[in-house]
C-alpha cells in the first residue's frame, strides 16, 4: 500500500527549501503585479478636459449705426382745403364695406363723398399739376392733380361739360376745376356729390387726414 505524502514528515532541510520556493513565488507575484499596474498607468492616456473652451457667447450687437437700415421717410400730409362746401355723406372705408344703394351691395369706398347741389363749383384742394383727366367706370368723369411728396388728389363725378382745366395745367390751391355732375354710374341713386380721393405713392388714404381742421370746420361742418 502506497504511503500518503505528508509535509510534516519531511526533513527540516526540505521544509526550508519548500518555504523558500513559496516565498520566492509570492515575491515574484507581487513584483509582477506592481509592474503590471505601473505599466497600465503609463499606457493609459491622461483624461482630457472635454469641456469646450469658455468663449463669449454674447451675440454681436445689432445696434451699430452701420447695421441699421434707415426707414424711408413717409410723406407728410399736405395742408389741403376742402374742395367745395358741403357735407360728408359717405366716408372713406377700405376695411369696412359701405352700402351702395345703386348697386344694392356692400363695397369698399376709396374716397369721401361730399354732398352738395348738382352744379356746385369744385376747387383744387392744394396746388399741383393736372396729370390726368379721364372717365372712371365707377366714379365718373375725374380730374387728377399731382402734388409734391407723391401725393395725388382725385375729383370725380364731375360734369363733363364744365371741366375747365386740361392736362399739364399747373394750378394753385383754390383754382376752379369744374362742377358736380351725375357721371358716376355706381352712385346714381345717391344724392349729388363730389367723390374726392387722395393717394400717397399710389395707395388710397383718408382725405380727411389731409384737410386742415379749419377747412373741415368751415367748409364741411366737421368740428
């Protein structure tokens, strides 16, 4: 029968050798571990700071004079006088339609209707040049006067036979243009009146904004 190996039965010299071997192996393992850890530290690249550099994130100012685009100057209202003595029967209205008794429908109104007797004298509301005399399908016989700053005044529903100006004439404020007629086919059912319109750079505006307060009070009864 084989005898089992027992370390305690070995001679002292063998025990010393075994102990030395084990000690050497342990020391070697420790050294290898230390070297391995050191090697990893050397190989591991340093962690970089991934935070973006601090920069001035304030947007550039837009208030610099060179960056500002100047707004175009708006024409200033001319001091018009009322083109005749009468009463405003129908006001200027581009957003809210007004009722047309002639057409039996609601329509925008590009000017104001100043009611007066048929044949009443019509005068230039401001100085300017007669640039057009024509027949308008809606508002009848019309005279157009061009004033400074892109402002144009239009006098419509005139009597065709009594217009006493021609294209190219330069008129002073208050110059006689003609008389009220009944040439407006869309307003035949309305009382006799002058259809008076004002345009600024081709856009219809409220003529009452261009007539002086004194003239509105004296000629149109508007206080």
